[in-house]
């Protein structure tokens, strides 16, 4: 009997850890590649220990065969990855905005390591994404992500069939809205970039002997930086409001 109880407890804990661990490895801020793996693993284990007494009654009995156990654990891992990936898609709003800003300010060739994606990206995209993730923790918005993981046991009951259609619909909506919000954030610089390009075209037609590119490009970059400095506060507020409203869709209490 003792052996059976220990086996059941180990199964229940790892059922919780499968969802928590996979989500922590993907969530923005928690699962960045710059954070050591041991730190992420320790955080996932801690959350699993804390959450274990709260959700243990929702976890079904241990499957009778290894294939059923593997399918159940795989489903829990997949749910955690989906939740973390959706939060990651929300942060990609700033990367989209930064990339659009880079191409419209003459900084398309300026590349910088982006810690939120673990690879090279537009310098403005890396800057906005880093500021955005920092603000998520400064404003305690990361608590919403953790609450979404807790409430996920009500939305995605362990052992139930995986709602592939609903998840695909949510992912499509998040990608669409992220691109739209990113374009709205970058729109002031896009408008200025269009005006600068039109002005460069007129100057090239009126004064063919002038090296328009070497004159207009530094001016375009200077104007873009000034506009970015003036609008970054409002842009971050728009992003935080969008992130909060999207994450609250996963909260039962909301």
C-alpha cells in the first residue's frame, strides 16, 4: 500500500510539473535563454510544489498502461507550451513594431542580439522587446501569467481532449492583433518615413547633382529617434494594456 501511495504521489506531482515546467520554459521573462537552465528548473519545481495541493483533485487517476501515461503527460506538456507561446506571441508585438520602425528609419541593417528570441534582430525591435519585458515585471504583470497557469486547470481539464480548433483560433487572433498593435505603435515613424522618402524623391528630381541619400538619411534617423523618444511612453502603455487584456482571457475570475 505504501508503494502504491508513493507511486500515486509521484505521478500527481509530475503531472503538475509537466504543465508548469513546459510553460516556464516558454513564458517571456521566465524562459529567456539568458536565464540559466537551473534557475528556470528551480522556478518550475517551486511553482509545482506550491500548486500541487490546489489542483491535485483535478488530476485523474494514473493510467493503467504506459501509452496512456505518455499521452497524458504529452497533453500536459502541450498545454503548458501553448500558454507560454501565446504570451510570447503577445511580446512579439514589440518586435514587429521595432522591425517596422527600423525599416522606416534607415536602421534596417543595424542588427543586435535580441534576448527575447535568442538571435539577431533589428536594433529597435530588441530595444522595445527588452523594455516591454522589463515593464511586465515592474508593473507586476507577470503575476497574471502565473495566475493564467493556475486557472488553466479549469480551462484545460487534465486528461480531457485537447481543444485543437479553439487553440488554433486563439493563436490566429493573437497573431492578427499583435501585428495590428505593432503597426499602430510604429505608425508615427512610418508616416514620417513616407514623408522623408517623398521629400527625397522631389529633391532628387529638382536637384539631380545633389547626393540626396547622404543628406537625407542622417536627417531621417535623427527625426525617427526624436519621435521614438516622444512616443515610447504611450507605446508601452498601449502594449501593457493589450497584454493585460489578452492574458485576462485565460483567467476564470475575469
